[in-house]
C-alpha cells in the first residue's frame, strides 16, 4: 500500500489521473492507513476537489487524530469551501 501511495505522490503534479488510481489502490490495500488518506486528501485538494478532499482528510483524522498537518490541511479546504467558522475551528485544533 505504501508503495502505491508514494507512486501517487510522485505522479500528483504531472499525471493526476494516474496518481488518483495509485492512491485508490493504496487505500484498497490498506484502508486504515491515515497517512495514505492524508496524502490522497491533499492531492484531491490540489486538484480543486475540495468536498472529496474534506472526506479523505476526515477519514485520516478518524484513523489518527494526532497525524501532523491534517488539521491545518482540513482548515485550508474548509476555507476554500467558504466555511469560515469551521476553518477557524480546524485551525485552532491544528495549533493545539
């Protein structure tokens, strides 16, 4: 699963469709890996797929609430969606 996720990371900027396939395969192999969910969420956000990104980042937080960067990534996505109050709450959580 980790190798598929790393492939997704490597392809993210140049070939999003292939990167997304790699991330989905990684999740299929290990759906409980919070880091993979985080990476996929960040990739989705970079493509403007903010609702899907929010869902993946939420899954990452469920799996590992202390995973570094997840709360701040979630705050960015919430802000992009115009959900200011939630973004502020997520930012505060990131600081904690």
